[in-house]
C-alpha cells in the first residue's frame, strides 16, 4: 500500500515537472505589497496556469543586465506577497476567492490568488483556473494513473472560471454557469445586443420552458468557454456605457 502511494506521488510530481518545462520567462514587472516595483522576467506557462495564480518566479532585470552571460536565479514570490504583476499585455491582480467546488491544498490557506484581469469597471471580471487534484487513487497500472493525471489536467485547463462581480459587491459568479443578462438589465442597449449575439456570443434563446432552459444550460457549458472573448466585449461595452452615463 505504501509503495503504491509513493508511486502515485512520484507520478504526480513527474507530471508537474514535465508540464513546467514547457514554459518560458517573459518580460514584465511585479508590484509587491509595500509598493516596490520589480521589473524583470516572469516565468509563464499556458500548460500550468494555476501555478502563476499561486506564485511567480521572477528574474530581476537589473541582475540580468549586470550579468548577461550568467544564468540568474529567479526569486519566488507568493500571492500573499504581491499586489499585482504584468506580463506583456496581460495583468494579474490579487483576488480573494474560495473555490468551493474544488477544494485542494493549493486553494486553501489564505485563498488569495493572482488572477488575470479580463474586465474593469462597474463589472470586474477575472480568469480563474481550478487547481488540479492533489492525489489520485487507482487499482490499475501506472499508465492508468498517468492517464488520470492527464485527464484531470486537461479538464482543469478547459473548464476555467470566468469570475465576475458588479459594483464590488457580493460574491464572484462564474458567468459560464450563471446568467450574464441580470448584470446588463440596467443598460438595455447592451442587454439587447448581448441577447442578439452581436458581441460574437451565442444568441440568447427566447424560448420558455424547462426543456429549453436545460438545452440552454448545456449549450453554455459547451460553447461559452470558447466564446469568452465575446463576453469580454459585452462587459467592456457595458462598462464604457455606464462610464459615459456618469
């Protein structure tokens, strides 16, 4: 039993290391809690996005410039030490969020995560990746466990959460699983365009009844993660419309 347990841990660690090896350092900067700005190169990996929610590795640009021919060791900064960081045109900020659907050791503790900003305004929106399972149990072969790890990894990447909050009030909703229309009700022109699919989103069905609602939920689960750019455009339009109305 202990041997099998150790095999599971080793397989999990090996999987993580293989995934991380695919990333690279990209130019950016970080702002620490005390306001200190550190410019440099931040490790990013699209195949391990939850890692940079929990912490970042940053190589100080001053150290790199002073030693161009030397491999500079990156410094690790945990989410609790950061205000936000930016890589290219993507900005990540600290958000307190508890993923009750997927409680893992990495999502416990302070529950602070560095999340990518998708929208800012009356409606703020962020991208959150659920953390992979901490442990796996299987009576099958090592290959079976590896397949479990890969399925869980791929599922967590494809089923990320589009977290939204209006007027900085209340909890965050995952808009892939809730009704964005209620957020647009006070701005009819945006609501109409969203319902008609003018942002590249799936048009909202006007049909009533339980069957139609179930079909709509199934379509949202399937298509909304692929159509997230349209949701960003709709929320941007809403935020801009409300900014002009002030």
